[in-house]
């Protein structure tokens, strides 16, 4: 199951993502927002990222105007690897090399048609593992250089 969230700037994209996910055979849980009324993006990013961090969800999609604010908040949570993605190649490599588990989309930055392909690529690309795993292991480990 995919966790889904947005602020007011991402609301319309989020609403369009829901039938896309259904058509692709994915189930989702919508954490809001539920209108274009102004809200604070951290509220929704925290809810979604908490679900991924706890293991309740393996994957999530967050949408705001640029994707950046949502990504910053989501990455504060343990075991979250959120990425702002603006291209199909970035969607592919953030999964292959970084095993990103939250896709952050900027509704003011990315045309809807490209967003569809980004989501499809993100959801169907598997983590490559190997040399990339040891790098991931270093993300949440504090070491002195």
C-alpha cells in the first residue's frame, strides 16, 4: 500500500494520482489535504513519513508546489529516503541507487504528463543493491571523518 499526501498546492495532482494508482493496480491511503485551502505542508509530510518510517507503508508519494518542502520534512524521519524528482531518469536512479521510498513531486514544476511517467518509473524500478547497499547503510550512521 502506498501512502499519499499533499498540501494545498499539490492537492489537484494528488487527486489525479489516486485514479492513476488504482489503474496501475496499487492500493493507497490518502493522508490529505482534502482541498485547495491553504495548509502547512509539514503536517502532511510528517503523517506520511511516519507511516513509512514505522514500516506500515513501504512507499509514499508527497506533492507540494516544488516537492522540496515535503522532502525536507520527510527526510527527518528514520528509515526514510525521500527524493524530489523532476525527470524520468531521476525517478529510475533514485530507486536503483538510493532505494528511495518516498517520491516528492512539485506540481508547479513538473507537467502532469511527465508526472505520470515519473510515478510509473518510480514504482516499477527495483533497488539494485550490491555496492549501493553499503552506501545506504551509511546514511543513518553517524561517523567522524
